[in-house]
């Protein structure tokens, strides 16, 4: 594999001669700015809750990453674009220096959006110059550039979900875009169960291409026989859980989950709205829409996903089970396919019927909660230095999600990708796929 800080000797010449990296760099950076086209400046400076960030901050932080970990390391005499940005846009890298408090990011009226775009343009000019002049870029920084590109793609996904939360707080129900592009009248196939035999399986990154450090090392797990649902759970199925008193029945919930339901007064997924006539709507990036009962249910916390699984007489899959199932998908399809950000839908779509013996919608549409706590694989070691803070230090009080969502960039996802969030988080496009013991 290409380690975030160490470039394999056989790979280094390929990177040095590649002309694709500057183009890829600009492509990812331009995608972030294209995201802003439907927005007004006022949309980009507000922080709707401590877990989200203003769009302006996302744009600046991704730029800070390249400036701090590439440009400044490539040139000992580098002078920062603005020394104040070293604090304002440092997220959680304590070994780099001080950070501005995350919950207060929305209180800053300066720097302006124009200032941030000027910052991005200047860093991009320097980065492209560095990438096209191969002799001036230290080879050990090439994998850091790749890490920075995937890091920015993570923030692109967060920008969609942060704007959605922001707009959902507005009684005008503003839309990011006019249509979600989800086909009308599409029907999800009946729920089926696929069997997976017990056995010693290999999971984790296999060394080909980019991966985050937390996907390593590849290792063996014994997986008991299990059944996995052929598709994610739908809004209609989750509505049955609600109608059966799911949010009022403590026996279905983990203790901490039940406390959260009570304290936060949960009665439905975060963006569901009940009308005066008792019908349900759902807030989307295209505004308030009638609830599509056939589409995958999304924006569930781990607690809600777990309670729904118990009510269904099932459970959540482990991440090893999920990855074993994803391997079957790739064995049949040969590549990752799904509803990703590039589709332009920006909302989960109903699953399509298939005669395949592999589960549908494993990739895209909704991130799928697993029952696995986010912890290191056996043999995992975080990288040395500041970039060692990227993943390893968050391996506490979080659960693993797999598969990507409809706002995940397609080139960003892998079957080994380990996303993670705390169990109460609901503003991400997180759903549920049921599992059962065989």
C-alpha cells in the first residue's frame, strides 16, 4: 500500500512521472467550489449546530491542509498566506498548534467568502506549480497530496449534509436544488435474505491503491454463518416501526439510546415532518417532499438503527459481515456501482429488483450502520507526526458505517472504507441493513 507518510520505492517513479495528479488535484478542488454555485454568501457562514461547520470553514480548512502539510513542508522558507488562518482553520491537529473552538465557527463574520476564495486560489496556484515541477516536490509528500484529496472529498460530503441541516432549520424550507432526480413511482423489491457461510475471511485493505490508515492491516476474521438483508430498510418499513410505538417502547432501546430519545424528544427520523392530515413529508436537499415509502430510510442514529433491528427480530451486521457481503458484490459486478454524488440525485433512491445472489445497494444511497465499535484492527499503528491524528485518536465511543451515500464522491469509496460517528449522530445520510444469525 501507499502509506500516508511513506511512498513505496516501486511506486515513487510512477508518481513522479504522472501528469494525472495535477489534473486530479484541480478536479477535486473545483468540485468543492462547484458545490457553492447554488448558494448565497449568507448560506455559507452560518453554523446550525456544533457538529456542523459553515461552508466557508470547510473550504478554508481543506486549503489549510494542503498549505500546512504540503506547501510548508516542501519549502523551508514558506510564508503562510495569512498567519491567522493557521489557528482559524486548524480542525483538531494539536501537534500543529492552537485551534479556534469548533462550536464557535459560525460566530466569525471574517474572513469573508471572498477572502477564502482568494486563499484557495493562491494555494492552488502554488500547489499546481509544485505538482508540475516534479523535482521541487519531495517524493515523500506525494502520498500526502493524495491523502489531502481524499480529505477534501470527505469535506465535500460534509458540506452537503451540513447545508441540509442548516436549511432544515429554516421555516422557509429552502432547497439547495430544484429536483432530487429520484424516479417517480419506483418500487423497492420485497425484502429477501441472503445466506453467507461460516469461514475464515480476510478483511481490510489489500495494498492496491489509496486507503486511509484505519483500513489497515488486512487480516483474518472467523465469521459465523449469517443472513443479510438483500437491500436497506425502507421508509415504509421504518414507518411501521413508528406506528407500532417504536419510539415509546423502552424495551427496544439500549439504555443510553432510550435516555437520548427522552431527552431529545425523538419521535421520527430527524427530517421527517408530520402534516395536519397525519401524512408524512421529508426535508431533502430539494426542499420538503412527500415521504417516499420505497426509498431507503436515512438520517438514523445508531440508536434508532439498533432499535429498529430489534423490533424487526434482527440485528445490525458486524463490519466484518458487511465487508464479506461487499466482496460478493464485487465478485459479481467487478466494480463499485451505486447512487453517488456524481449522479446528481443527492437523495437515496429505491432499490432495483435483481436476480443476483449479491445484496443490492451496498454502495451509495445511505451509509449503513454496523454493530462494530470503531476500534483499531490488530496490528494497526497510526502514522508518526501530526497526520497520525487523522484517524487513530477517534477510536473511542463511535460506531463503524460502511458503503457510502448519495453525497459521497464515487472515487472516494472502497469496500474497506471505515466511516465512523457517535451513536447519537443523525445529520448524516445513515441508514440500516438488517442481519440475522443463520
